[in-house]
C-alpha cells in the first residue's frame, strides 16, 4: 500500500470543508440530540471516574462552548457534580448516583464510548463534497504513479480512462500476473486529503466509521487552541489520506452491511462505507464463501444508482452515497462468474496476461537491485530458455522475486555472501523447490 508521510503531498481544501463542517458553537449546531450527547458524556465519566474540561474536549472532540452548555444541562438535571479544581487545570466533574444509573442504562443500549458522532445527514453532504470521482487523471499522472513498474503501455492507457469513468472495473487474468499489485498502486493517483468522522449518528444509533487499520491520518498542525475558540473544521472529523480496502476470499455478505456486536453493543460500519471516497478492491473474486451471483446482486443498486442502502436491523434502513472506485480482481473467466447483463454494468474489463521475455528481464533486473545482488543477463536468459520454455511455464511478474529469494536462501545456507553471483545450479535448485512436480524422477 502506498504510504506518504509528507502532508504537502496532499491537496488540502480546508476552507471548503470548514464552510461545510465548521466547529459547532452550541449543542444545537452539533446536529445531535441533547440526550444523546448527555448519555455519551455520562458514559465517559463512568469510564474515567473524574474528568476536567480539557480531558472532556479531547474525549468527545467537541469545543469548550458546546461542553459548557452540555455540562450545565446535566448539572441542572442532577446527573453530574463539580468535584473542585486540580492544580489549576480547571473544574473537575464526576457523576452523581443518578448520573451513574444513567450511564449504566446508556451502556446497555449502546457500548460506544468515543468522540461525539457526526450526523448522518451532514455525512452524506461531506461524502459528496469530497467525492473520489472529482479527480481527473491524465496520461502523465498514470506514468508518474506507475513509474518503475513493468506494465504494457496499452494496459496503462486503459486503466487511466477506467479510473476517470466513475464505473466499476474488472481486472482478470492468470494468477501471478500482477493484478493485486497494480490495483493497490492505483491509490497513488489521488493526492487529496479527505475528512473521516470517528462515528456517525443514525437517529439514536452510533456507527463507528474511523478504522486505524484503514484510515491513515495526516500529520496534524501542532497548534494549541483555546477551548473557547470555535475555529477550524469540526473536531469530530479526522483528516486522512483517501482510503483503500482490499478483501479476498474471507469476504462474506454480512461484512457489506452494518454489523451489531451483541457483546460490545456497538455498530460497526461495513467495508464499503469505510472505503468511501477511496478504493475498494475485491480480490480473488469467485473464491469467497458466498456465491458470485449473490455477491454481484449486492452491488447492482449501488453501482447503478450511486447510493447504498444499509440495514441496521429491526426494519431500519439508511441511505448513504456510494462514492468509491470499485475494483473486481479475479483469476477466473468473468463469463463463468456473471452473466452478460451484469458484466455490462461494469464499465471496464481489463485483461492481464503473461510477460514477454524483455519484460521478464526488466523485472529480474529490478529485483536484483532491490536485493543488492549483481544482475547477470546471461543468467536470466538461462532461466527463460532452459527452465521456462522446456517446461512450458509462462513468464509471470512474481517469478523473478520468488526465484531470486529462494536462490539467496540456499546461498546463505551454504555460507556464501549475498554479493556473490548466483549460479545456474542455484537457480535450478530454487526452480525445483518453487514449482510443484509430480514426476518422481
């Protein structure tokens, strides 16, 4: 996966997002019910025991003015009390007996204890404002993103328009032809920062969105702000790189809908919602524990109408914009996975094939440079002519990396230095251990 640590790489339209999602200055401006926020604050106090204002700001991602209004409401209602000051850190707050009962009741309904959620109505607007389909990718951007990658020019020029189309993409071809690697690299085409809420509120249900394994926050500005200043973008949003999610044979239909964990009493967002404004890759299509026809039927409405309908259980549904680049990748024949009617809904079908000898040699040279070993043209020609061709083994991008790695394993085992040139005999040994052979001889 592409990782960039330099915030300057990403285009930041902070002003536009601030106009859409400014810091709320009151409970009403948060877009959430006072009772929902009150229950959440009580759960935080129940979890921590005692908290001061700065700790509450950090935990709930709300400004001081909002929290002061909320604390006044809870004090008047007899749910919290002031427990004095601590070393000039401001007032410290704790729960009363009534507040503890409120927190316990709230935890029975929802186990979520985190930053205040973002209203789903505003989240829909946010997704549309930072859509992944607003990006326009040209030939130069494609060549920069795939610099150093051995790839047919024709295939590169198919991928670019496919990314601009806003439609789903199917990549198919034999195993080992680089489909997953190329798909992952597509995220390099996007340099815009996006804003991800920690969680969203759908009526009284809180659904977690932010996932540290998926969403990579950008380096935040180190700036200490007064708690009363209502400036900047809503604290409930985290500035991140555009997300990319890759799922393979482990994918099941329930992972594509909101899931409720009865033990933690929390709602988890489906994979495609976490991938919103980014890329969602379904790898090894046809290997899932769900029939391909059922998986395809799940995507028909989102692909055509650009909106997804999520089920919260109990007959409750929620409509969310379907804003992502959907990529299907398979080793199987697409005609065996879906009928022509569905395949027509997928805009681009891109075929990845075996390498030519010169492409194989270029990848071999790149792998030698990565491993810090001498590149020997005669050795790679030997592998192609004396190993691949006699056994009719197609040339795949993964072969140079794997064969060289295994050859080095043997060389180290025999006590040789990595800088020592590899021999044909060492490559023959790697070949015999890499490929399955049912020939006893």
